[in-house]
C-alpha cells in the first residue's frame, strides 16, 4: 500500500494524533530533569536539556484545557521542525502516555476534522481515519513556534 | 543546536531562592549583604525591609520561584542581593549567590511556545548540564513595581512573626 509513513502518538486523556515519520526523532521513556521557566504558559512551563538543545515540554491536553492531569506513566517525544526551509532545525518535546506506533497514511483515509476535535484546528495540518477513528496530523511548527497559543 | 548563535560568557552570577536557580549579570550586583542586616521596620510597599549601605537606602523584596512577591522572609534566605540599574537600586532575598566559572555559560532564546506577556526571563542559560533563566535588574524591578501602595499596612503588621526563622 502506498502512502506516507507517520508516527501515531497517544496523549493523556486517550487522544491520538500523528506526526510525520521524520519529525519524531527520539522518545525518552523516563522523565528527564526539567527546569521551570517563570511566567511561561502552564501547559508548557518546563524545558529539558537534550543533546545540548534547550527543549520545551508541551502538554497538549493541558493546552486544550484539561484541568487535571490524567494518571499514568509519561513518555517524552522529541520532535523537530523548521520555521522556514533554510532555517536550522528546532526541537520540542510532546508529553505522551504511550510509546508511538508506526502507521502508513494514504490519501484515501483522509477525513475532515470532526467537531469534537475543533479545538485542535490551529495546530493541525489535516486528519485521517485510523480504524474508523479520526486522527489529526499535528503541525509541529505551529505548536512550538508559538503561532498558536491556548486561550 | 541552539535557536541562535550561542555565546560564551563568564559574566554571570547564580542566584538561588525557592528551590530554583537564576542567572544575573554580575555587573548589576554591586553588593551582597546578610539578611540579618535588614531593617525590617522600614521600606516601601511590598518590601520586607531595607538595607542601609553607605548612607543609601536599598529596599529589599522577597520573591518566589515564579518571581511573585511573597512579602515575607523564608528562613533559608540568608543574603540580600542588591541590584543597580533599576528603581534607583533595590535588592531581593536569596538562599545563596555564587559566581559562575569562566566559559561555562551558553545563552539560548526562550522557545516561541513559552513566550507570554507575563514571561519573566530574558533568555535561558545552559551551564554545567543545567538550565536557568537569565534575569536582569530591570526584569525584577518590573515584577516589584506591580505592588500597590495599599499592601503596605498588611505587610507591616505581619513582619515580626515572619522573621522568626532567621
């Protein structure tokens, strides 16, 4: 089957999303030492040091308004992006609740972003169906550049 | 790779309070005084007292890890770090103040998704495998200036008991 390879990411709160296969570069299974940044958003208030990069940790569930942290183990997915093709690559960390799974995404599985995921609209490129479940494809650049910010 | 070209520097001091480290340019710290020398009976609204040094009055404030005023002196705050370059001179209470070693600091910009109108740090610094916010006297002065004059009376009444741990 043709299509584009992707990683399926699970977030606390049982949400799924996808990122391009080349965007996810590493997964930290253990909680790294985080450093607090005063005055930063509550959903993204810590950074970690990874391979000499200062990387913000972003909790999408909190960004979308989750008031309480869901229980369970956390993983940290290191993703990369560029603001412009000629820019140096930058990194961010997504808080996940499981190890990502590979998937193949083809045009035939594309679907509209459902109303139940309307809050994701500002940082989603498109959406597709995976086992009849809509899975948004994240716009990593928008998420970490600050182009989209929580209300 | 940092977001922008890094710079090496030895011009920072490390301040510790409320369990968090911050870096400040050393040239903005003209003096450090023991907290025991604080005159707790005077000082402007929001301060925990003032240091009198060479005939000059330096209001001193206490901040928490989010750089919010707490209006008291936690027992582990053993020193008052005095700043120049803003508010005609002022200070904050700290657990400790240490100079950083030469060529041990690399400066990074704040990631875009962390920037908010209330952001306190100017940038982030990597040193000895750790990350700390870089502050300046001007940044701390902006936090201090948010205090309203009406807070003076409640602060004055609270002082004697709050200093019991020193």
